[in-house]
């Protein structure tokens, strides 16, 4: 694991912190690899209920991919293919992990940093954050997989504005477009996300996983949806010990103790 990725487990919350603050947490090749490995570890650990992704240093969530590596690692067609495959695996794992994910955003959230945040289920940002996809200023191309979550969140017209202008949008603009879920003051952000993550971690894991999987199916074209999967995950919830525990806790007016089974 690279030291440019800090991984921590705190109760039911797994933290991944991008740790290259001198470069505004620009994501290097080894950081993409480290992120993917951390997600694999969290996914296999039943004690981890929620994953929070953030950036170190206070100035940025991430300013994007580490452009200083592009000449060496994205300078040829073959190199681009290898690099993009590694980056794509990190995006895919973050988007498809069955546990809920939160991007805690403070400062710059630009390019590949924003694409990473878009792979998370929820995005909570400080009011001094800014957002942009400057591909049109760099000659980069964003593929279908990268743009689909953006269009799904903000709609085609806002996606066009983000991509065509390549300008920075402030937190208020991002919130009103639907790019982020909540805007907090910088001082309130950490405590809010901690409380938010703990709240989710205390809820029934099977229910959350089922919700995440069904929402993903709803987002697919109708002929690609796996409705049998949707029914299976619901049946799993109703057949679980957690369902019994939830009913018992409700009747006994106490907090439920869910086990994910």
C-alpha cells in the first residue's frame, strides 16, 4: 500500500484518505492501485459498514489525475491503455462496492477527483469547495463510463455546461445542479460526515445493500435490468436475522443491533 493513500478503520466506518497534499491530492498511478486494494479490503470486512473517501491537507479533495506522470505513463497508446485500465478498476470498485460510500469534499474537486467523487453514493462538501472538469482545456477525452454518472446526476444540460466551459463551479452551484448532496461550513464538515457515516453504519446492512443494488438496476436501460436480482436481495432482507431484530427493537423501543445476516 502506498503512503499516498491512508487507510483506517474506525468502528463501522472505513476511511480512505488521498495523501498527496503538496499536489492538491492529485491521484497518481500507485494511488489508483492503492484505492482499489483498500476497497477490496473494506468489502471483505463485515465490520466495515460505510466507506468515506476524503483528501488530506485541507486544500483539496483531489485536483485530478497526477498530470506530472502523463508523459511517462500516458505518453503512448499502450501506456494510456494500461493507465486507464488501472484507473478504471478503481472507479469500478468504488462504484460497485455493495457498501455505501461517501465522498467528503473540502476544497478543490477537479477532473479525475470529481470523477472519483461521482463514483460514490453520496457527496458532502464544504462551502468553500469548487468543482470542474477541465478536459476541454487539456485535450482529454472523457468516455461513456466517466460521463454516465455525471449526466445521471445533473442532467444533459448541466453536464454540457460543465464540460463545454471547463470552468469552476462553486459549492452552491454544484448543490443546485445536484452534483453534491449537502453543503456545510468548513468547521462543521468533519463532525457532520462522522455523524452521517455512523448513522448509516447503525442501520441494517442488508437493507442498504439491497437498496444500492436496486437503485443501480433502475439506472440501467430497461432491457438490461436484472429484476430477479432485485427480488433476491429483497427476499434476503425479509429472511434475515436483522429483520427479526428490527421488529423486536421497534416493539421494545430500543436501538436495534444489526449483524448483517
